[in-house]
C-alpha cells in the first residue's frame, strides 16, 4: 500500500489567535500615540505602524484563503520596510513550508525566533519544516519547546507523535498521540495520526476504529478515509477497502493519493492491469509521485514485465537511497580496472537475493567491494567474485563507481530468461556446521527447518506470518522439526512450548549459524522471510509459503522460482487463508518423510 497519510497540524490555523492579535493591535493603535509600546502578556514587541499592520492583516487574510504567492508578496513588502517584523518572517516562512520550500521555511522562521523565542506557533511550524527535511531530531526539539510553551495543545502532541513515528519510535509516538486525544477527544486529526501508528504496530482493528471515530467527528477529513481503506486492505477486507477509496474519488476525483491507494488494493485482488491504470492516473495528476511510480514498478515486476519494471523501479532512489560521493553505474559503461561499490539499500532478504550479481560485475574485470548490513558480513563473505566485504557501519572505502544491489538487474538488462541463478552462490562455514551437527545430534529420518513469521512492521509483513498453532497442527508425525527463526511473537510462545518443534532461539547468533543449520536440514519450510533467501542461496530444498498476492520477486501462479532453482512455492488460494497451503504442505511432507524413512 501507499504509506498511510498523516495530517500535519499547522497551529496558526487551528484557532483564531492571530485574528484576535490583529484586533487588539488595531484597537491599541487607535488609542496610542505613534511610536508607543503596548506592554501586555500577549505582545511586548514594538507595534508596527498602521500601514504595516494593515498590510499584515491583508496578507494573513490571503494566506488563510490559500493564496500563498499573493500572501508571500505582501509579507515581503513588510519585511522590506521592517526586516525584523516577527509576524511577517514567521508567516512568510510558513508560506514557504506550505509551498514545499522547507529550507527557506527553516531560514525564515529561525530568523523570527531569534527575535522572539517564546512563540509556540513558530516553534511548532519550524518543527514541521525540519520534519519535512528529514531532520527529525531538530524537529522534535522545537516541537518539545512548543509543547512546553503550550502544554495543553492537542496539535502539539499530535505533531510530536508524527515526528516520533518518522523516527520509528512507535511506542513513544503512540504515547504522544494518546496524550493529544486525551487533551481533546474531538481532535479528528490526532485520531487519524494515532490510527496510523496503530497500523504500523499491527493493531489493525484498533486503527480502523480510530479512523472511524475521526471520520465521525470530521466527515470531510479525506486522509482518514484513505487510511481507513489501508486498514481494511490489511485486514483483507478488500472489497470494503475499494468501496472506501472509490467514495473518496467520487468527492475528489483529482486526489492522486486516492488513485494510488486504489491501485494498491486492485493489485491485492490480482487485477493488475486496472492497478497499473490507477497508478498511471495518480502519476498523471502528480508527476513527481514517487510512491505511485514505485508501486507501479512492483506491479510490473510481479507480472514478469521486467523490461518495463526495472527502469521504473529506479524511482525508489527518490525515496531515500544512500547518497554517495561518486557516480552511479547502471551498466553500459566500461568498468575494467575500476573499483565498483555494490551496496545494500533495502532488507536483508534483498541483499541476499541480489548479491549474486557481484560475480557478473567481476567478470567485467572490475574490483568489487560489497557493502552490506553488519549481520550479513560473515555470511556473504563466501560469495564468489567479491574482492572485499564491508559493513554499513564502517567508513566508506575508496571506490570509483557505485551501484545499489537492486539496480543490478537493470544494469544487466535482466529478463525472465536471463536471471543469473547459480546454485549455490553462498556457503556455510565448516566449523559452524560441525558445531550444530553436535548440538542437534544424529538425524532420525527427515529433518525439517521451520520459519513461520516475517517482520510485522515491514510493508507486507501482515501477509507474511502464520500462527505456530496452525502450522504445528498440520505437521505430520515422523520428521524432526527445528525452529530456524530467533524471534517469536508473544501470541505464539505457548503453542511453541507445547509443540514438538526444537526451538533454538537465541542460540542462533547470526546468519552464519542460520546458514549452517540450513545445510543440516533435509528441507526448509518458511514463509517469505530472509530465511527463504538464505536457504535458496545455499541451494537447499526450500518450500516457501506465500500469500495470494506475494512480494513481486515470487511473481504469480508459478510453483517454482527462476531466482532459486531448489525452491517450491505454495500459494494461498484465498487471501489471508493458510488452510489450503498447509494441507498441501502436510500431504507433500508426509510423502517426502516416507521416502526418507530408513528401510
């Protein structure tokens, strides 16, 4: 899905504080001689001359009407005559933020705050601009100042929750939004933002209830309707999600985010051509809509349309790709004798899947450095065609060009029939295999490694888990079952403890242990997690359990994977239902165990 939409609160427009300030100033100016100061708790600055105040009032009126450029011109006229006018600096900075020029917004509002540091609206608004720039720690600091100046502001706590969400500090984000709602239970915007955090935490029913409450309070809050559609989609209530989004489009047919979200739902119901058309409409309405372009690329790749998908997949660079000081290499350029840095940019599974391309780069007679997340350094050091493996936590090595790992299929113009599928291309360590062989003891029949859940907080995490109770209920007797994942959701602990699965947990220290264990298994059964890529890269027999519409790399319908020749794919027939998948796994596993049984 497209990321849930939050509603940033601009405190200036949350009430009538500035309107009242103008009235007080005008009344004071009628009573006081020119040049006198008005000293009270609301305003201790030198009052502007009446023409300046009149201009400020007209600019503010235009600002409220959304005529940002007209308002900005008047604010600039005021500043030409009075460069230290707090209100003009602050409000001009606000127009810059609302127009997308966040750097200028920070500059202008900072200048205003150097004049008066006690204004909560300015502190809050500079926080919003810093947040838009990704400078989250600074944004949080200014927002905390705003809250200290106005502690009972629901909008301040709501904005704080948004920033903490961007920082992935979800429990703290939820606490801030809980505070916002407690201060003002009728704050629909805070309820919408709180629903987004609940979505991130996987508390889908609570998130849906929050969006419903926000809509009941403010029926025109379009973002809440779209986020409600997201929640319904994650709950596999896809027809309701589509109906919700179509309702938004009936009111706002030009809403690009609604078309993009509609495409995401259509993709989940396997209506790929319609989904792509919806993304196209979103991009037509908003040409710089990176999220819609990215989702369109995923739909094309899912459909096996690699020639169209790989070039568009490059739009992900806009969404925060690592910025490096040397040029990118995307193929088509001689690199003989050059040092090429291949670097991770997404998940661990992606790194394991696409590091295979290093050998192709090496064949072009380049020196290859692979930069990966720290947990993978030891395991991927066994990769052929790599001169050095470094951690993302290390200083950047010297290099001439770089290429993100997931841009390598584009660089090599990969098609379905040209996927490099060496088997295996990674290997486990002998000493680790020996250790785990002693730990597990002699095998008695078929030995099966299991992984039953992925990362809930990933974009598709809700499609990549099943319960331990459901899994173990379908496992036939006979094989020895070994749990190959470290972390277990609390809901699964009791079922795991009462099962015949040997759970190793924290005994598995790293991916080198995981790889050694995979090599000791006769079969690995896993949902779509990094374990599928570990086992596939080792060329171990691997059964991957997939949702009805899986991640693009597994494509649709086929029982095999062109990326991993030793993998067999088991797919849901009904979205969110694992029954048929587990029944087929049990049948095939029973047959395999019988073949393996000592005679």
